[in-house]
């Protein structure tokens, strides 16, 4: 990273009593906290000059290894400039932090576009309360956009990426109802060769830390030595996401909420569908195809897109749900704005 991007935290200031922060020469005023995760938190900020709103992701770094991981996230963002379905990073900077009480040494800042509608998870939560099923044509359209993002990551040259944490909470919705895949901090190589028991344990621990359990592929729960873990871990997660778009939650989320063993449920490979749903058998078959326990039986992303396209053409020829339900959009409005 250019040393000009390493800025002392003391250069942050305030305007009229409100905290401001400077990132790569641009000044932002912090408005409110949008969310918080295990490794970072996100603030809503306003560009002091243009008054445009952005999401500021702040990644806490406790070691040089953490800094390398945070820098890798920036690099993954930069690898897909202008992609419609992958969240863009406008600016980034590494701040030096002197906070022995929290063992922090630095903080990586990413200036990201702000989407007022929030995430797909926000919409599914609202729909789930009233059992308001999303139309199949919209599900397939959203899924296709997400698959385009995954395809770009898998086919990136010279080296592809796996996202490794595809889930409803990591899909933003634009005002035009375009899905945008975000949170690239868990991204990893396309394939991982696991040679020894130590390699297996390391990958398993990394997955436990970085890959959300209700969407995690079975081969990441119990990693075997002398094997190769490939990009089809993302295909499994896409299957869980597709199920969630149809039925409001991942097929294993209820197990997780009740404190049961997701690992056992996942390896068992049993997927149940609610009764009286409005979806075609083709959609259910696609879910099951993406969620095959044996990763060698799962399709690669190109084949997933082919299946989605074929199912879309069939869906467009039939009537699913009323238009008013299909096109329902849920707007997440911050009361402080």
C-alpha cells in the first residue's frame, strides 16, 4: 500500500461538533452507525463537499496479519471495476491507531456506495413476518444477477476468487432492484489443496471464522486431508440463498436458531420444503441440484447460469403470482436521515 494512504488517526477532526474523517483526500462527516460485524462496523457518512451519502466500512486490525487480510479485501474490490453486481470501493485508507486497551494497531477504511433499501435479508425478514412469497420470476432475476457476480469472481484472471460467504445479508438491493454482492473480506482462492491434517484443520478453522454457518458448504465443516476444495463451495451457498429467497430463511437457519447441529443436518443432505408454496418443481429441483452434499456432483457457475436461464424462459411463459406481489420492494429508511 502507498505510504500516503497510511494516515495517523489524529488527523480526523470535527465540524460543528460532529466527527469527520478524511480518506484519501476526501472529507466525510459521520452520521450514524449502520451495522456491526465480528471484524468490522459500518457507518453512514456524508461527503462534506458533495453531500452525497456513503457507507464507511471500518475494519479493526489487531496485527499485521489482520492488515494484510484487510488490504486483500480492498484488492478484491478493485479487481472488478464497474461490475453491476459487485460492490465497488470508492476510496480506501489505513489509519494508524494507538489503542492498547483494545489491542488495535490500525483501522482499514473503505468508502462504499450507500444503498438505502438495505440488504436482501432485510426484505426477507419483512416478507417472512406475513408469509409474503416473492414471485418466482423476480427470484430468478435476482439469482441471475448474483450468479453473474460469482461468475466474475470465479473466472477472474490471472487467478479466480471464491466469495466464501454468500448469504442474503451480503446482497444489497439498488433502487432499480439490482442485486449487489458485498462483503468481500472472506474471499479466498479458487481452489485449496489440502495435503495434511494440519492443512485441513487450518482451513476448517478459517471457514468457521469467515463462512456463515447456515450457508456453509458441507466439505468445510469436516475438511478431509488429501483433497481439493474448489469454487463449488459458493454454489452450495447459492442454493441456500435461493431457498432463502423462496422461503425467507436458509434451510438450516432454524436448526441454527434452535441450537442444533448444522454440521449434522448439512451432511445428512435432507432439504424439506413448506407445503402450499407457489413455486414450480423446476425451482425446487434447482435448489436441490445446487445443494448436493457431494461437491463433485454440484454444477459449476456456468452451468448454474444455464439452468437459471432455462427456468426463466419457462417461468416467463406461465403465470406465477400477481404482479403486485412479484414487484413488491421493501425500502429500508433510516429514521435519522
